[in-house]
C-alpha cells in the first residue's frame, strides 16, 4: 500500500492540473463571448448599404425579391422579426451564436494537427480574433465563417471516412454556404483540386480524387439550386442572383487588358498586408508545399494544400473584384477587402502551430530555399512601410489590417517582430513558429480588438441618419411611413434613415448637392417628405425642421410647422 501511494497522489495532481486547465480554457472562451456581446450591444448600424439591404431582404420583403442569393441566411435571420424593434440586437446575438458554434470545429481541427495545449490556445485566439468584428453587423460573414469551419473540419480531420464520403459531405456544406454567401462558389474549384490531391495521398491514384471532386461539385450545385428553389421559388434556380448576374451581364467581371494594372496594384496591397501579419506561417506554408506536397502520407501535406488552395481562391477573387471597381474612382481600387478571405487566416495560424517542434531540414538546398522564402516575405514587409499606407483599410473591409498602421507603433512593432521571426525561421531556429504563436499572434489579436473597440465606440453615438430616422418614427404615423420619400445627396445617410424607418416601401430619392427636390420625382401617393440637407421643396409644408433635415407634409391638410430646433 505504501509503495502505491505516491503514484496515486501524482495521478490526482495530474488530474487536478488537467481539470484546472480545462476550466481555464472554458472560462477564457466565456470571457471572450461576454466581451464580444457587451461590445456589440447598443450600437447603431454601421455598414451601408449592406446592413439595410440584408435587413430589407430578410425581414421586409419576399425572399424571391432578394438581390443576392443568400436565401438560407435571409431565411434564418428573418426570425429576428420576432424581436420587434430590437431586431438588430437579436441579429447580433444570432451572429455571435454562429461564431461561437464554429469553435468546437476549430478546436477539433487544431487538435488533429497539434497538442492539446496549443489547440486550446488557438481556439481562444480564434474566438478573440478580429474576425469577430463581423458579429456587429447585419451581414452574413459570421454565419459563413461557421460553414467554412465545418467544411475545413470535414476535409482535414475525417481520416476514417472514404474519399467519396468526405467529398459528399464537403459538397453538401459548400452548397449550404453558397446560400449564405454566393462567394462560396468560388471555393468550389479549390475544393475539387484538394479532393484530387487528397485522393492521390490515400492510394497514389488520381482517379479516386477526380471522382470525388465531380461528386462534390454535383452535390454542391444540386443543394444550392434545390434548397434555393424551396426557399425562394423560381428565383432560387439562378446561381448568382440578380445583383451579381447584372455585373456579369454588363461585362464588369470579364478579364480585360485595362484590368491588368488595377489587379497588380490590388494584389501588391494584399501581399504586403499578408506578409506584415503572417509572414512566418506563409513562408512555412510555401516551404512545405514546395518540398513535401508530393510526398504521399506527408503529415502536413493536406493542411498545407487545403490552406493554400482556399487562400489562393478567395484572395484571388478579392483582388479581381477590387480591380473591377477601380473605374468607379481611385479610392475603390485601393481598398483592401480582406473580408472576402480572412476566414482562412486561422488555418495560417494552425500551419505555424503545427510546425512547432519540427526540425528544419539542414541540407544546403532546403536551407537556401528557406532563406529565399524568408527574404521574399521580408521584402514585402519592408515595402509595406512605404506603400501600404497608400491603401485604404477599414474595419468592415478587413479588421486585421485596419489595426496595423505602418506609420504608427502598431505597424512598426508588428513588422519588426515579423522580420525577426522570419530571420530566425530561415536560420533554422525551431522556436520561430512557437514565438509567432505565443507572442506575435496575441499581439495581432489584441491590436485588432483595440481598433474594433474604437470603431464600436464611434457607432455608439447617433449620426445624422439615426437622428433623422428617429424624427420620422416620432412624427409620422406607422401606417403612413410607406408613403414617405427620403431625399438627400448622401446615399449612406438616406439608407441609414431607411434602416430605422424599417419599411420596404419607403422610397429614397438621391439628389445632387443643393438640388431642389423635383416635384415630378415624387409619386402621387406620397404624403410625407424627409429632406436631408439643403434642398428646397416649395410644394410641401414643413412639419418639423432642424439645421440638419426637414420633415414635410404634402397636401392641403398639412399641419402648421413646428418651431425649429425641437430635435
């Protein structure tokens, strides 16, 4: 009995430590969830025209009239109508629920490729990642992120499934994702290439993977069309929806010679941003793909291939899309739309974590190749000091890079740390990946959350459109709000007003600066006119007036005007 006592106590201690770490893990996740909920609560809407469009399509109009084929997302979030005037808060809770629901899949994926400790750390960091900024908005990004997490878990952890079963499950999830954001269709070629590669890794034959890729494609398209038809009728049988189909029909997405320059400009901006944030995992990823991707049963082969294909497909789409907008003004071509692919970033983090403890190859060619890749990433980081500030970064476009100002401390610290870790990695120091995960990655997450908090703080204060919308809700009877026209020169303000009025039949009227409101632009059934800014409307009688906007009543029965400055 005496001999057996010490092991028993050691077992109890080990079990106690394991329980303590498990409790700390769940406590950290709960703390992050509470923080995000409190940060999001009470904010005014921020992103226009997106938030108004998704609110209108999901809550106020039939799904068949939706401009974008996000029918599953719109159907799910139409449930926010049950919350009445508090629908936006309910949407944010729903966003957060989907975001948190992805974390078990993130943990399972991380646990497949790294230790329990690192898997838990990565899961907490993903919960706190700048990606959670999208839970603030009436937009489908958080739901889409959940779908991608499930897809990645299926593709990278289900080793006991057959290639065909994995492909069918992936096709099903991707089909559902395409009904959340149509952008998922652009991931389908990447998924097919990955399935071909994964099939080859199983038995060295490509045919198994080709069959799986064809099955995944067929099921994804079938799910999209069948469920789209069930939700939206005949409108659901289109692949792209009216908004994107109009762009295709107009030729705006056709590859032209005049797109080459804006594509290169946009691509450079994205490459610099990625190098500043993720130079080390990108170098590890490229090194792994170039030295081990074609070795069967390579432990990290599937992770590297899947990450590179998904990142390449989604980032390539973002670059091309931005280039097509460049002719609308120089600012549009310089925006960095990371939100079209930042859902892949946690996979880059996992690439770094999975390489911890792996001994770098010491042979001459492999060592020189490491230095070449590190030099490429370092060159992009150094170039970012001079060129990245020329690009437009916003929280809604990419909260990760919006927090890193290359002319401020945040950018300098991130860049210097990245350069140091790249040099350490190229020199064969095994701790480079560990320091990225334990030091630089938490810094990026904290800096990102600080920037998001500043943005959220700004949206706690009412803006012109919020105040004008409140005036309408206070002054115009609910039954007559569909007989109102909102006129002004700033589309963003007008759409913000429409969001608060919350009627699908309230009409906008976009004017030039200082243009008088044209009587012929007002429908005969209109009874109310809200004018934002300085626009004369001599055919109507003012009911409420401030320095910012005027509410007018049309018709002879108009009440006398209220004194200025009531609102």
